């Protein structure tokens, strides 16, 4: 199974693709879809959507997970980030994939063991959990962490479902 993690951002939307088979995680690919700050918002959102659509067509993941972000210092920035996040939710859903959402603290807890971990700790654990990963940038490391979180939660949900039907 392939899981696509997405870290939405208007300037850089990080993505990370992992394999998850029999409880084992493997790195497949990662990167970012970038836009320029001086471009009109609709054009930036179009670039993100087309980039994600091409990524989905090329790598054919089975499921996707998106970070649920909160920004409350600057309302205008929060609104723009929300629009990029909407595109990150829409693209895999339009491709027919199940899409899960995770809070940042939930991702950190699943990868590092504490919800208050620093970005550097998350990146270090992603490298440890995905040996051989050639992480291209911080945004893609975050996206890989989101995919790892989904793999862990997915396994737990599947085990609970089996217990419920037994």
C-alpha cells in the first residue's frame, strides 16, 4: 500500500510518499510543489492542484493524509493557507482516494512520541523510520511524517475493526 502525506502551504506544499506493508514502512519519494509569492492567488492554487494531480497520476497512492493546520496570528495568512489546504484535500479526493486529516500534535506524537517535539526531532525520526530516505526539504519531511502518522493510525483502526467483528 502507498500512502501520500501532504503538508499544505501556499508557497510550498510538501509531499511524501511511503510504502506500508505488514507494518513495515519504506520511503518511496518526496518533494514539494512551489509557487511564487508575487503570483495571483488563483494561479498559485491552480499550480498546486495540477502538481498534485500529476503526482497522483504518476505515483498512484492508495490513500492520502493531510495535516490540519492552525494559524491564528495573521487572519489573511490563515485564510490563504486554508485555501491551499482545501486544494490538498480536494486533489486526492477527486482521484478517488480516502483522505485522512491529522493535527500537527498528533503527527508529532505518532512519529516522535511527544506532541511538542521540535521540527528537527521530527525530521530526525522520519530519517530513522524510513532508512534510505533522500529527504529533499523540510516541507517534504513534514509530509513524510504525516504519511507515517496515517500508517500508524490506519493499522490501529484496522486492528480495532477486526476485534469489533470477532
